[in-house]
């Protein structure tokens, strides 16, 4: 997950956890990192589990420091993550430094270790009508560098659509709202990405209790970004039972 500090990377993860466990209370599976002086204190590669009916799912999300922060992940570090070389807990640094931390390096990544999807997370309140922000341009560079890579899918999750005019009581009809359609069109145009790869959601930022419509949005987003990984494993290991990967 790549995005600005405060874009909703951690909160969308908690929305996934809430929806999967069908909880009435917002799950805090992933502890949202505090922000100091406009920067997240996240400095390590963090992974958190997702559960369904008491079983941990074989899904890994890498949470990164905000894009354009001093220790954010750049192209060389991203390549290591996509290749499945890095383990949880490694301090984010330049690729040359991270390779020295052998405890956190996976020397022989398998197909199941690879990362199959890049999620660009941005708030619906982002401004796409004037000069694009530095962080957006950084995301665009990453996107362009992977355009011809058929094994790595790319999606944009637009968070906080309730902040652009969708009332919580109308969230079940959010995709019919022109404001949601407009922000999706702007992202499609700015990133030159397919509409099917742009997913608007209203995740949990300050709420205590879950909402069925928001949970449904979260589950749809989770299915869309996980499906390419399943298809990749089937392609790379024909005839192999996927349960062998899942454990």
C-alpha cells in the first residue's frame, strides 16, 4: 500500500478486518501509526494478519511510510518487496542497506512470496484539478515503471468518499452519486488507468461501530486486489492445489 501520510492505508486495512469478521465494532487489527510534524512514525515494513471464521488468511499487506517522506520506499526498495525478498520488521532504508540485514532477507523467494498487487491509496478530497502533488507524481513514476509487468496488478483505492458528499445513511447507493463517479474519472484520467482498477470506498477513520455498506465496499475491494494473486498462482503452478500455498 502506497500513499501519502493520512491517506487511509492503515484504516482501510482495519476496514478489511472488520468486514471479514462481520464485527459490529471497528476492529483495530492494524494499529494506526501516529503522526508527528506531518509525518508518520512508521519506519518498518509492517504486516498484519487478516482472519475469516477464526482462520488466518494467506494475505500479506505491506504498510509503508507516507510517500515523499524522508524514509519512504523508492523504486529499488519496491523491487525487493515485489520480488518477495523482504520479511516483516525490516527498517525501511535504501536497498543497499536493507540487503545487509540478512535476517530479514528471503534469499530464494517462491511464487507465493511474490507481491502481486500495488495499491495506491488516496483520499477522495485530493485535488486533481490543479497542479498534481509531489506525492502523486511519485506514485505515477512507480505506476509507469510497472505498466508492462503482467504479473503485478495495480489498483487505486480512493478512501473517504463520505467527505465529498455521500452521507453515511446513503452509503449503500454511493456508487450512484455523481461526486463518486467524478472523482473516479479524475483518477482514471490522471493515472491513465482502467476504471475497473479504481475502487472508491468509505473506510473507518473515527467511527466506533461498523456499517454494512462500508463493509460490503471493503470486501469488494479486497476481492478485487486478491483475485490476481490467485490467478498468478494457478498460472505458475498448474494442477497444484492452492491449499498447499495456504497451509
